[in-house]
């Protein structure tokens, strides 16, 4: 019929101390400071840049994810970049669905 017993001050202090110790242990286990998130660029690389085209041709498989991680851009910008390269004839579409398209360098 009752509820939870009300703790006295000494018991509350002990519980708080235990909780603080556990939090410190968890922080040590996680390992240092959290990494900073860097903002991804929205603008895709230049299609006419020979250096970028040479790097793209060296890649075996061209997917939007691979290009986005390589150049630090968003996946939507990488998709546009790959489509423009395909229009120029630099790369060729191998396979594709509504989710992902896979290209290869000519």
C-alpha cells in the first residue's frame, strides 16, 4: 500500500557518489574527447579538371558513395558529378537501379 521509502540524506549522498563514479568510468572507457564532425561540401568537383578526371579513372568501381567519401562531398553532389561525367563520355554506366548506379571508367 505504500510507495517507495523516502531515503535520508546520507543514503542519497551515497547513491549520488556511486553514480558519479560510474559516469567517470564510462567516460574513461569511451576513450578521450569526441571527434569533431566536419561539414561536407555541397559543390561537386569540376568536371573539366584533368587531375580529378585522372583520379576518377584510376578507381575500379565508381559509386556515389565512393566519390563522396573520396572528395568530401555530399552523396547528392557526387551523383550529379557522375552523371555529368557520363554525359561527357568520360565514364560509362555499368548497372543501375532507382537506388544506386555503378559506373566504370573508359
